[in-house]
C-alpha cells in the first residue's frame, strides 16, 4: 500500500511554496486535498489576480446579489452554482482600494454603482469567521479628489466587522478615508504591529488615538505630503506636539521608524528614546544640520538598516563611527568621497548598499573592507566599464547582486562580455543577479544575447535589462524585459 502523507505534513510542505505561484497552481489539479491546501495559500494575498472580481461576485450571498440586481447592477443570478470554496474566508490581506478599482472597471465608473458593489463585497468579507491580518486602505489624492471615488463606505459598522478586524497586525492607510475611521479602528484593533500612514494634509482625526491604543507597535511609518504643494508650518507644529508624544509611548517596542515628507520636527532628540531601533529611515524636507546634532553621538545597539538625508556629511560620519558596525543595510542619497571611505572603515558588516558612484577608489575600499557585502544598488555617474571591472576584481566572495543605472557612458557588449568572463572564473562561483538601466545604450539586442548566454552557463542567476535607446531617439519609453 503506498505511503500517504499526513495532512499536517502536506501543509508544511506547501507552506514552503508560498512564493512559488506556478507550482501551487499545478497542485490545484492533483486531488481535492491538494487543491484545498493550495487555494488556502494562494488566497492569502490575491489582489494581483486578473479575474478576481468575477470570483468575488460569485461568492456573494444571494441577498447581496438580489439587492444589486434590484439596483440595476447585472451580475450572475442568485441561483447560479456556488463556487467550490468560500474563497474570501482564506484572504488574510484586504485591500479596499483594489476592491474599489475593480468595481470601477466592472460598473463603467458609475459612482453610485461603485459604492453599492464595494459595500456588498465588504459586507461579505466582514462576515467571515476567519481573522484578517493586514488591511490596506490607500486611496491616493488623484483617486480621492479628481476621480471622486466613494468616500463613505463605513465598513467598520458592518455586521461581523469587529471580530474580523480585531486581530489586524498591519495597517497601510492614507488620510483619504471617511471621518472617524481612525478613531473607530482604535476601539477595535489593539494589536497592530506595523502602522504605515500617508497624510496629504493635516493629521487625520483619531490617528493619535490609534497609535496610543496599540499594545505592541513595532513598525511606524509616516509620510506627509502638502496639499497643492504648499508647506504648512502649523501642521508641522501639530505633528511635533501630537504625533511624537504618542510615538514615544512605544519606545520599548518600536524597531522600525520611517519619517518622510515635508514636516519639521524641530529636533531629532525624540528618536534617541527608541533604543531598540533596528531600522531608521529619515527622508525629511526643511531639515538642517542642527536637526541631526543630537543623533550623531547616540548609540543604537541594534540598528541594522539606515537611511537619512543628513545635510552635513560630518554628522553622518560621526554617527557611523558609533553605529556603523551593526549596520547590514545602508542607503546613501548623494556622493561624498569622505563618507564612502568612512563606510569602508566603520561599516564592516554591510550586506546591502545603495549609493551614487562618481569615482572608483572609494568603491574599491568599500569592497575590500566590507567583506560581508552581498548586493549593491548604484546610480552611476562614472565609467560603466570601470565599474564592472571593479566589481569583478574587488567584490567579496558572497557578492551576488548588482543593480545599477548608468547615466554617463554607454556600456558596450565587449564590456559585458569581459565582466561575465571574469565572473565565470571566480572560485567559488556564485551566480549573479544582474539588473541594469543603461540610459546610454545603443546595443540592446547584442547585450541581451550576451546575458542570455551567460545565464544558460549558470553565471547569471537572473537579469533585467532596461534600455532607454528608443525613448532617446523617438520619445517613447521601452519597458523592461524580464527574464
């Protein structure tokens, strides 16, 4: 009798295939058990599926279908054969904006019908016995103001919403939501670990309540864009007075902090309270060197990832002297030779680096000293040929991913050929992922043929080659070819 794998064993195996959609789709056809396990995994995050809306409509209860038909929205009849599974019950990520966008296509941009369709689909989700893990509600300015999308689908009042939403661990949301949304959510959700907010004007009412009501906030991201391009000093004062105190209440648990946009927080001293930070990203406008002074000598013993656009390189170097040793990932906004040599000296454990390259000596120093480096993202204002030669000769043995945009000189087929020949001779050979945007290229087909050849030899793991040749010549952008 053939050996049968237990259900728990099958589930563990299939979990390893979560990112391999093609294999999971093939498992759908084996038998009912394999099909069900595959469907459960595939439907956790399904918002990139092209015919998703047809399935959601098919899953609507008969009362919703009858309601929509009475309002002139033609869908499948209430007596249609039901789907094999209750697909919405498997969904762990709910995107409100994706639902709205699909109803726009389905109804032909008729606002009343969009609202009704969105309402009935959200009602269906709220009634599921399973708990949601991630909520995305990120209508942008164009959708909210120009397209006049439905603004007041208050799904938090729908039957079952409280139980369905209470265990959300991640919220990604814009300020373009109905009034009271954040305050209502603060009464339901207390276990959000990752909170990502984009504000296009003032702080949404209830956001401070939502921050304060969380038990274990680990990640906070706030991006503020001014309405109509106007910077509002009063709004910045409100951010400082209201957002910062609520954040510092989570100083023991917060591990990731991203602050972006046109806000002046007056001082960076509040950041020093987050001693357990592992990731810090400060991409702020209107800051000055004084803002960062209090950060430069503070120790963050667990910091792994860093990006901040400090206007004075000496302050950033002082920060690296103290915190560089723990960094694994570093993003640099602009070129500065002294900063790059400081990276080589104080950041020996880097694994990923995003930089602007204008010369080769500091890059050689980084490769020579940062021996854990695995990947690099480069804006290149330097010879592409020399960059490839430096990577081939000086990059450490674990290096296996190179992404760059070349703005300076064309990289010729012979340059790529020489690079891949050198890479092939590395011991041990580690296949490289190679992604290039070559603004100056006039040798598209020949370059791609070379990359295909070395991919077949195992030298290249994968590549993405973007050429702007046709855009330069005709004004049309040629989109990337993916392999």
